[in-house]
């Protein structure tokens, strides 16, 4: 898409701090990182979200993320890695081009990616399950 910033970044229109590239993806350091080494896996083709991506390409994105995460963990000596992928504004997606975050985690890094668990009743969980599976 002509007006998509991530399309332009993924395809080299603008300079990036690229840490991995192949014919389908570019992985760049995030300019507003949650932690040191925070990177984005960007497909070179435009897909707004996970629902638009072909299954095989989505699988390749995860494989790229794993390969890069292994390298980041080794080189930056982080204590863990979050892989985060948001779909829609309500889920925190701010750029409507599929991207997968690779977020290195360090002890006491102050990054807040976790949520406060809720306490649904057993009946509520069964009702939700039945709604999802159509029972």
C-alpha cells in the first residue's frame, strides 16, 4: 500500500536498523522500544492483521521471529523474550500492517506487557466455551 509506513520500512524505502532480511520479511529495531533490542518482524507484502495473512506466510513469520529471538537472546544476554502480535485498535495495534514484536526481557526491566488475571466462574467459562464452539 502506498500510504503504509510499515510497507515502506519493510521494502527499504526508508532507512531502518535492519537485523534480519529475506525475500518475504524484514526485521527492524523498533524506534520506540519497550526494552533494549525490541524488534519488529514485518512482511514485505501488506496485510492489515493476522486475519488477512495466508497461513503459510504466518508460519514463516513465526519461524523468522524464532530465529531472530534466538540471536537476540544470545547477543544481548536477555533473560527472556516476549513475542507479541496485536490485531485491531482495541488490542493495541497502532499501525494497520501485520507485525510481530520480539521484545527482549531483562530482570526488573520495568516493561509492562502482562495483564491482571480475572476470576470468571466455572459456569462463565463453560458458557464462553460453548459460545465459541457453537454448542
